[in-house]
C-alpha cells in the first residue's frame, strides 16, 4: 500500500538554515575557542551524519571502476601483480640497492621500488581525479542537498581500496621472497590513516580550486608524472648529496614513501624526525583543505 | 493562509546576485584584485523578496522563465546562499527540483532508489523498509531491476516522484516536475500531494495554472526577480494571465544591462 504522510511521526522543528546577508548564522554567536573546536570536529561530524550516503556512493564508485568488464576486480589485482613481476625481471639483475647496502636477494630492488610506487600511485590517483571531482558530481551538488565535502572522503576511500590491494600484495611478496615479515608491519594502519588524511585534505583543496577552473586539472596532469622522479621511488633519499637529502622532504610525499618502505621492506622503525614531519603534514593538509573547501563552498554550487 | 500555525520559512529583503563577467578570464582578475576593482556586473536574480510561509500552507509560485523562481527555491533548500537579506527555514526540506537528477544511467532502479534516498537524507534501513511501497507507487513493475538507461522519461519521473513521496519531509518543493507523467500518474501525484498538505508545507512551481489553482491556498507571482503580486490564487492567476497576454515575449528580458 501507499504510505501516506498521515503516518508520519511528527514534525522536526530543527532550524535547517539561517542566513543573513550571505553569512550563515545558524550556530548563533560562538566564542573563538568554540568556533575552533567546532571546526576541528566538523569533518568527522559530517562524515558520521552522512555515513549511509558515503556507503552507498562508495559502493557505486567501486562498482563503476570495472563496470562492463567480465573479469571485474581481477584487474585490480592483475595490474600491481604484473608491475611487481616486471620490476623483478627488469631490476633483478642490479642486485645492489641504491642506498649501497648489499641486497640480500635479486628481488630486493623490485620490492624496494614496489613499496615506493604503492605510496606514489595512491597519491597520483587523487591528484589526477581531485580537480574534476566536483564536476563529476555537478548534477548532485547543484540539484540536491548533497554534502559535497564528503566527495573527497569517498574518492579517497575508493583509492585506498586499490592501495590496500597493493599493500597486501607487497606483504605477500615480501613474505615469499624473504621468508619473514618484520613486526613493524603492524604499524601500517597508522601509515594508511595519516596518508588518507593527507589525501582527503589535498582533494578538498584541489577539488575546490578545480571547480573554478580546469587549469588545475592540466596543472596536475603536468606535474604529477614529474613528481614521480622528484620523489625517492626508484632511489633512496640516503643516496642524495647534502643538502638535497634534507631538501627532498619539502616534497611531502618523501616521508610517506620512506615510512612504508621502512615498515615493510627494511623492517625498522622510521626516524623520529621524518615521522613527526609526515604526521604534521598530513594533519595540516587535512584541516587546511577542509578550511579552504568551506571558505569556497557557497560559491562552488554557483560556478559548477 | 492559516495564521496560527508556526512559521516554517521566513524571508526578509532577500536578494541574490550572480556575477556576470565580461569574458571567461575575468573571474581570475576578480579573485586576485577583487578588493581594488570590480570586474563583473551583478545580475540580480532576486530582489527584495519578503515571504512568510506557515506550516500547512501550500504556496504556488508563478512566473516566466528566468524570473527567479528556481533561485528562490534553491535558496530555501540551502543549495545556494542569498547575497543579501535574511532567511530561515525550519524542518526537513525535500526538493523535487530536478526529478531524477541523481539517477545513474548504468545502475538499476533499485540501486538508484538507494542512492537517491541517501541523498535525500534517509537512513539505509528506512529506505529498505520503504522499498516495496516506493516500487508500488512508481508502478513500473519489473523495470525496477533494469538499468536506468532503458527507462522512458515518464518512468524516470515516476520513480523519482515515488522516492520523494517517501522522504517524510516537512516542506516539499515541487518544481515543474509533474508535467512529464501521464494523466493517471499526475492524478496519483496530485492526490498524494493533497494528503501531504494536511500536515506538510508545499512550495509548488508550475506553469500549469490549473494545478496551482487546485493545490495552492496562496500564490506568489515573481516577475523580474521581485514579487509582483501575491495572495489568493484566483486573483493572482487572473492578473498573471492578463499580464502574460499583454507583455510580449521579448529578448530584452534576459539582459543584465537594465538591472
């Protein structure tokens, strides 16, 4: 039967919006400290409130990736597996690691590169997609009450599914080639979380910029491939002469690449300074991105 | 208008301007040097709108294309912010602005119900519980499990309205949405809106004056971004029809120069 409105339980008296002269005043007057706390909590509050929406859009995004293909998710596994095999054949001969420590086996360099590429590809997927992310969902943002800030979270979650496949494969290869795994791999979830925070922040920033101009898209397409070589993926930060060995940390991806390698490949704890710098970068990027997105939110629906 | 019911939408001196730039790159100059010089002209889509809507009201909104109707509705939904003036809205708003705007062509009707329901703010469990009722309202039978690209326009509208009818909104916003369905489905929707009106508030935009006459107890006529006349439907519709007959459909309406 048709469920009529007479079965409704009651009216909500919550204030949905209150705007005066273009400024939202729904929160009333708050002190500076309360505003700051509210701002820090805001992305998490929003994510919790929209959890069902995140779930359904994420599922749609994951389905979409291999839509129309028969093998489907097999491709998600095939790509990194082929990459790993190719590196093993290509680099297997050069059994000396770039940081001049003797390689234990012919597979070492390929595992070394593979670890760096997982981190870099995680970043690259978001860097390529973020500038046009809001355009992809323009019809949602313009015509429904869609929480646009959650798109950065959803797209990063999707990218982390592929990064997760890569990580599992890397752990399996490490175990197969060396026969053991260091205890330090239990710290990987921390790495994933802080990398995700960084990428979500980056996506907020790039997607808000990208809503205003397509140039951001072209800029990222131009610089992301170059960043691959400005990031110690095929080499190690340690081989660089001073002062480059420190300056390379200005490329914020360096820390993420070094840490995942330390945890899995070298089986050691990353340096304190590198860890602190990397965590700082990811938290700073997260809230800066959110701030930037929020500043421009009112204009985004109008310019899309 | 019922005078003792609580106010759900309150707007005072509401105005919305969109910047019109001379060329495509001008907004960059505006962003960089905006504090020294203005590179755009404002296009006032809405000017000085005063509106008070009480629970249980059904407001018909009349006006020609580009007069600012949709902008007003978008402001009420919170999709876009007014430039000047004050507005507040109480309760849950369900916009049926562009029916099926969120529909994904490659997903089935069933999956789209889940997505659209979530976008409308329903909990997943609520959507699943209402699913059969939505399917029955839409009345598209086995097409529920077909991809959206195999739907006709009418079927899409049916599905979209069926979802909106299950959102349990306090304020329902219908924007020229019913014109696509066939007569039987339109009647079904109008009947449903009739029963919705017993408790909920309706903002109804339509070029079908008969529907406005049937559904609304108050009518607002927006012309060129301003409220030209409001009040009892028969009277407002009469002057609207009269004016449409008198005024030519000239091109100058859309130019920003005279604002």
